[in-house]
């Protein structure tokens, strides 16, 4: 195997350079995306939802709110906050009051209403002794006015695999590169495009020529040896053909 010929190493260098550029091409990096809200869109974690709710404790309305809520476990929000990107897009966004509230709205659609009861002992109401409604059983009337941001993952496609397109392109290039190599190798022993010189005697691809500088008639080596040299000038030196 003639692995170290010049065209191959040059081809391989070109291949590496192209790979590098393709792999680092910024347009191929899959962006974080949200999908369109339809009437069938259901609330999921990390959505932003415009809600209207009333909180009852026993016979009294104690709270009445309207606005965009970031759907996330309030404990998580307390630890890491609402993501910057959400605040930028919805400056008046607020955190859900408690985990029970979040669980109560998951799966709802825009326009739907629910009455949601949260018993304090479940640990999903107000758990902090400093909370105004600590220890209370809660009753929410919630109306989902609109799903403002559906952050659910769209059904993944092949295009979502990171670097899928460059990978396919690279594979294509690799295959083309291998085909070119094969053609190169094949053409060494076959007269692929009729470009090679043929033996003066037998017509096969010549691999030597007459060593007489004024003659240089092509021969295959066996013919040249068998016939004791060049038929035309009778020189018996031969030079390998490239
Ligand atoms: Zn021959
Ligand atoms: Zn000759």
C-alpha cells in the first residue's frame, strides 16, 4: 500500500481543514427554541402562563391575583430564581405561591378553570412559619387566561442532534475522498481514461520505456525483457515509467 504519496496527504489536509470549518460553523448549532401555543397546548413545567386566581381560606377570600406566572416548583425558584431570559421577556412575571398551585395547573389549557384544594399536611401549601397562611388549608379558584410561553421540547428530529448536518457533510466528504483514493489506486493498474501509454508489443499498460533518450518507446516490462530490448532502436536499457 502506497500510503505516503503526496496527493493523498494533501487531500487529507484539505479534508481536515474543511472538517474544522464545518464543525465550527455557528449556524449549525441548534438554538434553544420554544414552540407555538395552540388551543390544545397544555401547561407544563417551565411555561409562562397568564392566570387569574382567587385564594380562599375557609369562608374568606384572602388573595386575588392576576398576571404571568413562571411554572416551576417555588422551592427551585427560591434557590435559583426565575431565569433571566424569562424576566427579560415577561418583566412582571411572578413565582407560583406554592407547589400545590403548580400541580393544580399542570396539564390545563388556555381558557380552562379549576377549583383546587390543598391540604396543609401534604406539604404543598405554605410551609414556612413566616408565611401569612402557614398551616392553613387552601382553596384556589384558578382561571388560565393564556399560555404565553410554551417551553416544552418540540418532538426531536434528526436535525436536533447536535452537529447532525456537519456530520452528514463530513461523512459525505469522507466517502468522496475514499472514492477518489480508490480511483487513483485503480488507475495505477488500469488505463482508466485512456491516458496511459501502452506497450508497443502487446498493448497492455506500459510500465517501462526504452532508455534511449531519442526513442522512449513504452513497453511492459515482460515484453521488453522477452524481446531483448527495444524493437525500434535496439537499445536494451529500460527506464521505469511513472
Ligand atoms: Zn507488452
Ligand atoms: Zn528504443
